[in-house]
């Protein structure tokens, strides 16, 4: 392999060397998540061929039909993290309560939250989907649930995997955001997007306008304004897969919003394993994420699966949205 080509494994080891006190526990966790991503990618990319598609005929805590790949991805994440013995607590979108860990893991120094396969309703129609994860240091109170219910600003690492035209692993440890593209021929994630910065301004807005009549007035006024912006030509892009919409806006600039509405008073996305990890990524790429008023990373979670209104992306666009909410409610 050309020495100028940086693999994810080598990148993580070089990052670890910058922290003299690092013991490699954190690197091991991250490597295992990347390993799970490779396995999930393999199954996602052949899903249409091995009849893994279709509903698993079970439902997750939110009453959503679980696709078989949801369950597969969830199992993969748990099976790679548990044996490390470094993770004292896990929470997943697919499991009601905190996930029990092996006894030897109870001493683990980290807790991990994840959405194993976000956007899974798109699996059968070959639309990009993704895995979202966040890693916290365990709290000293030895209460696993508390170690999961930390504010997003306490994250030590977060990122996502997008299973699209290629599989990419994008993450931050608080010092910039880097993207790695999977080369299936060598089974390695290779550095392809170094030090990602989201443009301060973006012309893409991502919001499901079918909710228009159920929005608060401020959101209606905001959308009407950007549809007819006096100086800037915006365009609407809504894939219906958060990781895909977020990733495009991260690279090109833009804003994604799933706000509160009369049908979803707290919006649809979950604070713990969707909004927080992506807010940590976007802020480290120079962007912003709020619930329309408050910084997402400052919100204190109170339960594993709580939802939060979310607007996330280019800094100027998030601030413009907030101006309309402040003015019109
Ligand atoms: P709607 C997928 O189910 C998801 O949680 C996100 O990935 C996506 O952005 C959103 O829901 C789509 O919601 O209401 O447009 O179907």
C-alpha cells in the first residue's frame, strides 16, 4: 500500500500516540466499531441478493417495524463491543433498556450509544442508510445508566458510517473531523476526506415539507423566506435518511431540520444516539446544532430514547433558522 495512503487503523494509532496516557482502550473500541461497519456494509450491499430484506416481523421500542438488517446491525455492534471488556454500558435505538454487558466489562472506562442502522425503512429501495455512534468516559458513580445519559458535550468521540455508493466512516475525537472510504478489495477504510469543514453558508435545506401545516409559525415563515430568498437560491433535498442528508450537507453546506410539529411534539430524532453524536461532529467541522433555541450538546438527557427537535448544519443557516423561531415562535 502506498505509504501516502493512510488507513483508519494507522490514523487511530497515530492519534493515540499524541496522548501519552492513552492505554489503547479507546482505540480498541473505535477499531471494533469500524470492524462492525465493514460487516454491516457487506450485508447491506448484498441485502437484495440473499433475501435478508423485508420486515423481521418485530418492532423496536418506538413501535417501528424492525427490518432484518436493523437486527443484524444491532447484534454486530453488541458482539464487537462486549468482548473488548472496555465498555461498561451500551444503549441502542433497537433495545428498550441499557444493554447488559459481561461482568468483566463492568470495569470498562467507556460507555457507547448507537443507532445501528438509521433510515432502515429505505433498505428495500436501495437508498443510503447509516450507523451513528457516540463514546463517553464512564462516570465515577458506577451507575451505568448515568454514563449513558450524559450531555453531548461530554462525548469523547462520535461519528457515523454511511452505506451509500461507497461506505464511509466519518468521526471526530474533538479535534477535527476526518472521513475514511472503505476499499473492499483490501478491507480497509482509507483516509479520503481529511479535516472536513462544513461551509458556513449552504444553499441546501433538508426538511420534510409534508409537515408544513403542523409546524409552529416560525418554521413556516423560515421556509417561506428561504424559498424566496432575495439574494440566495436555495434548493430542497430530502432523502428521508438522516445520515445521508447530514453527510451531503456536511460536505456541501446546508441545513437539516426535523423540528417539532403537532404530530411529533418533540420532533422525530433521538437525542442520545442521533442528535448528540451528529452535533458533536458538525461542531467539530465548524457547524452548529440546536433544537431551534438551545445548543444540542448542552441538553441534559433524561431517558435513553427521548426525542429532540433538531436543526443542524452550516452555522449561518442554523442561526438564520433560530432568528425566525425567536421572531415568530
Ligand atoms: P420522515 C428515518 O426513519 C429517520 O429517523 C431519519 O433517518 C430521517 O431523516 C427521518 O426519519 C425521516 O422522517 O418523517 O420524513 O419519514
